[in-house]
C-alpha cells in the first residue's frame, strides 16, 4: 500500500499517493495538469513548459509539475491568473507555426493541441508574418510518417527510441522555429517497437502509414482486449468500426496501459495482427463439401462421436480458458482425448527481453493449468488410433507439414473448426468431413493466462456480418455440458481455485490476476 | 411567383347554415360555376403549370449537392469527414486516400451521397471547412426507378455547376 499524503490544490485539500510527481499524483484523483513532453514511461523532460504550476509561498513560486514531487502540505495553484496566462501563452507559442491542417490530420479528435486549445487558449491568431514551412509527409521508416510542421518538439519519440528500444534513430536538430525531429541520414527507424512513437506523439506529427487516412478517430469503437500475437498478452485497445453497408472491421490496435504486463507499449508485429482478423476468414460451414446449417453439422458430428471407438480433440493454445474448459467437459462426457499439440506456435530465438516472446500462443499457461496434454508423441499416438478427429481452432499447419497431416488422418473422419482457411493444410481441408467457421479472438470475450501467469480478461467488440460460433458454442453444439460462456467459466473456476472469488470473468481486475507459481502449475 | 392569399370570414352560425343541406347545394353551385368558367378560360387558376412553368428558386435554396473544384480543376474536398460526421441522415459515404495531384495530402477516393436518404438539411455545407460542398445547383427534382441510381458519386458531383452567380450565393450566406 502506497503512503498517502495531503496537499492543497486551488485551496482544496486532496489526498494523493506519495513518491509521484504532481502530474501523476493529481491525475489519479482526476485533476488534469496539461503537458506535452512528460510521459510516465519516459520520465520528465521539462521542455514544453505547459505543466507549469504555481506553489503558494514556494521558492521558486512557479515550477514544472512533471519535475516536482508531491509533498505533504504543498499548496498548488492551477487557476491563478499567472498560471492561466502561462498556459495561454505556451499554447499561443505552439500555434505560431502550426499549420492547423486538422482536416487532413489523422490525429484530429485525439490531439492534445486541439484539446488544450479549447481548454486553455481559444483566441484568434495574432500572427501576421508568414508561417515557417517545413517538410511534410516525411517517411521515417518502420511505417512512421512525420510532419515537421505539426511537431511541438516535445522529444517523446526521441526519448522513447533512446531509453526504451535503445536504438536512438531520431534526434532533435536546430533550435527555435527551425527545431525539428530528424533521423540520422540513411538510418531510418528500424526496430520492432517503432510504431509506439505514433501513440506517444501528443500531436499529429507522427502518424502510422498503415492507419493513414483509413478512418477518423471519432468514428472508431473501442474494445479493451488482449493481444493474441504472442504469450506476453499485451493489453490492447481494438479500434474497430462498421461502416454503412460494410462489415465490422478492425482499423488498428493500440497498446493499453498495464504496468504488470506491457507498460504502455506493444510490438509492431502484434499491432499488425489485426489484419488476420479482417482478411481471408472462413465464412461457411460445410458438411461433406456442401454448405449446410450449423445444426445439421452438429447433429451429424454428434452421431459420429457416439459411434466412434476413439475420438481426438485438438484445441488451440490461444483459446480462452472458458473454451478450453468447454472442450474438456465435452471430452469427459464422450470419453475423447484432448490435445493441445502446438509445437509450431513456438518460434525459436524470435523473442527478446522486452515484450516479444518465442511462444506465439496466447494461453499456453492456461492449457497447462487445465492439465491438457500437448506433447507431440501423445498427439501422434492418439491421432493414429482415432477414427474421429475434431479440431477446435488449432492452426496445425504451423506444427506439421501437409504430408504429415495427411498421413496422420488418412482414414479418419475430420471435423475442422477454424478461423482461417489452410489451418489443416489445403489438401487436408478438401478431404474433411465437415468444417465450421469459428469466431476469432476479437469477436468473443474470455480470459487468457500469459507467460508470467497473469490471468487477464478481454472483451470482443467486433460484430461480424457473418454469424459464426465460438469454440464454447461449438463444443456445446456437440453436446458439451458447458452450454455457454458462464457455465464454462464455472468449470474454469473449479479447476483454478485462484479465480474462484470472481463471480463472472468481467469481475477480474483490469490489471489481471497474478497466479502464484504453485497455481500456475510451475 | 408570389402566392395569392384571400381571407375568408368565418361562417356557420345562422339557422339556415346549421341545416347543412342548403349550404351543400350552395357549395355545389359554386363548384359548378367555377367548372363552367374554367372550361372556357383557365388563366385564373391558382396552380402552377408544372413542369411547363418552373418555379423561381432563391440562391439559398438547398437543392442537389455539388463538389467544388479549385481554379485548376482539382477537387477542393480533402476528405476530412466533417460532412459525414455531421450528417443526421447518415447518407454520406466517403473513402479517403492519399492525394496524388499535389494539392495537399489527402483526398476522397470515393464520395457518395444517397439522395434517397438525404433530408436536404444543409448541415454538410455548413460543416465543410474547405467550402468544397454546396447545395446551390438549383436542381430540386431528382427521380429514379431504383434505389441504386439515387446514389450519386464524386465524378457526377464534381461535374455539376452552381445555379447562381457567386455574389448572389455569398449574399445568401450573410448573417449566418
């Protein structure tokens, strides 16, 4: 528990956490101090002068809030006339050479300059000399596009690349109205976290080439999710929108703050995984090659499971705990074997010591917690014996070649539940008995456990035009006792006592639940 | 054409009028009188002989939309989506892309207005920061036999010309 201290803001007493600077401490209690250059992950720089606050009886009487620790009994003045004048004048300075091209700027709607203009300035420009023009649409590399005219020279991007990625591609050159951000000649941004500078930029100076002009920020609906690109489980915001007459598609993924997991950042590869959610998705459910309603496919598969001597279920290591539990319950009921064989999800030596992990499965720790076997020998032995094989969204083509898959299931009846075509290999997919198009992670809710044993909830906000079942519904259709996500969650809670205190998965705290090593089965 | 207004006194209080039947016959007599008169000469009718006679419309009339161009012929629109954001009927559909004619950075790749859904409120014109869309074509009639044809695209809207002289249009904006 952090120690609390009392201080005064505009004469009113507030209680804040100690050991923080004024911006962070007061933000926690809902008091905003405007700032450009300060970012909690990058530390105080103090160059923008926007966060200057008055300290009554203080020496000096005006201090930058980002560099001032909150102290007991401090008397902070935010609405004094001199502070308002400072904020107004700093804003006016920023706007002297600002091109005000909001109509074509992607940052419009989430821009600090726009917000602060409305709040702290709001006056007409007094400038009559021509504005300084600089380069626009400069390619910074790594999918980042820079507009020098919009830049407020806060240096967040420069500090990120120096302090966090330690690659230092960018620097601030020159002074005064000629100050600008540049990369060193011939060395553009080239690292796996480069796109974070787009989120860090408080204005529209750095924009993403991938998201450029796709959508205005205010049209986007937001869903708090977890990245399923690797086992780190970075907290993300899924920005999606359903345009008129079109499908609901994701336009970008942004990192969401979680100090326990990813801090404020995410990797570029993870950012681009949204494309998999939009493009090339399976849309139809088939039975013996013909498109049929789901109920027919379920009824047929259920009959086959009953008649079969050995049934093998293959689950995805990225499936949520609820989905894994639902498939497990189905296996217990029908006497089938469950495997989570997914060696191909692990990409050797791809990870680093920051966020990217070798293991590209989002919930391998959850698979272990629920005690699902995942070894190759177990899977091979079971596959040889099985006469019915049901795939629950596992991308087997990552682990085995087409010939290997074909050999394993040469005389097996296969039901393929998949999100994308090709997950069992193109050859095998032509031979499958049935196939079911499944929902992907941006379309369902659930809980996954990351590589550090932190159970995190995620919400799927995307509503596709094509109705697809998720794995819980697929398992329920095949006769699983867990008929819905709530029932599946109850099963999860029985197996993982640490989660038992949470009524529904939505009651999990936002920062996730850290399971102890014992609970996480390590 | 100014409308002709005729004030009639309120009636219906006397006993003869309360019998109704007398008044009905009186009314039918009036109808017959008008019928016989207009049979020979219909120049006094209170109707416009549309479409042979077209109405006069003022410069502020909100007719069909057009997209404006710079003097060099490039579209003024920068695809800022202000009109689409403001549209209460949700009838504007824009797709934005990188500009290729060198004017700014952004331009619409497609700009569609569904005239069947448009309520002609003029909010798109008010919202536009670039004066790129106006409803001053003076076209008020637009018919089609199917819904798809009611959608007009960018090329069509760019090719339309304003129906009024610029000074008259600007005068209409005064006071806004």
